[in-house]
C-alpha cells in the first residue's frame, strides 16, 4: 500500500485513520468496498464501480448520502496524484459507523470513506487452480455484495495457497460453479464462452461486466465436470485483469 491515503476527503498517514471500535463496521464488518484498476493514472470502468457501490449500499443499508460520485471521484484522483500512481489499483471502502440494535452507542458519524492505492497484484503466467472445499451460500443476504465481511474469501484463498495453488474455484450449495476466491471465472468450450449467472451467488464484477458487454458470453448454471472439460479457463478482476488459468486434478478436493 502507498504512503498517502484519503479518509473522508482528507489526506492522512494510513496509521492516523481510525474507526470507532464499537461501530457496525468494526463489530460486524458492515461496510462495502471496490477495487479499481488504474491505467495511465485514470480509474478504469469508474462508472461501473460507482454503480455497484450504490447498489451494494442499498442492499445492506449503508448511508452514502454524504458522498457524491463527483466528490468521491475527485478524492480518488487526488490520491492517485499524491501517490504518483500511473499503473496499479485503488481500493475505496465505505465503513458503516452507525451503532447496531445489539450494541447501542452515541455516535454522530454515519459513514466513513477510505481510499488507498497500491501496485498491481503480481500474477503468475498461468494461475494454478484447485477447488475450494468452502461453499458459497447463494441465498445469503451478502451474496453478490462486495462487503467488508470478506473473511470467507480470504480463508478460501489461503487454503488454496497452502496447498500450492494460486486460486480456487468456489461452488455454491447446489454444487454449481460460482467464481474464484477473488475473481470471476469464464471458460471456453468449442469456441463458446461461458460464465456463471449472478443467481449462483457470484459477484457482479466490473471486469466481468466489461467482458459480457464486449464479447458473446453465455451465462449458464454449470457443475464442476463442465469446467474440467473446458478448452480454456480464465479469471477476471480489477486487481489482476484477465488471466489464463489451469484447473488441476487434486487429492485435496
């Protein structure tokens, strides 16, 4: 992560940005975030990121009324400039500072915005994939929401890396392909491109949306056996772009 961050439109050293320990963000991970690819110091697909932030905030009840798209984008551009970032990534996180009905506190603050930047995630030439033993619940109220309650994703990724893989395919409770731990998944078979529909519980990734808008892609509910027969598999995210993958048979499945 780079030295300078923006916290509620003010530049601070990262160690000086604080959240209330009794807030819903700290107690329950109530917050949303997005990771934006930066190319030539310009946020890529910014409009899609903002639209998803708005949709996610409405879904889990986070008040963004004090943050307009214009002021948020301006703070992002200033953070990029201050950190002299040409190519890399930025993360915008909205933290819910309101008290919960379980633990009441007096708080005038409602939502905090943190903007931080960093280099592009390093990626191998071909990602080695395994299958995560951790299922995604497609009926969860957090399904499809990029929330700060991201520990399941991180644990699934760490489990894959501990076994010598770079990422893992995650299935839902019906055994359907959903995504990777930190990325959307596409596959090609006989010249046709497929990806799981949002109904499986996958995140509506901005890079995923970009691919769907620019290429002929069929959204289809599929089981793991279909992915095993694919001619090519690739992952997409703002952090890694579009990368080729190899799903390997493993005794760990």
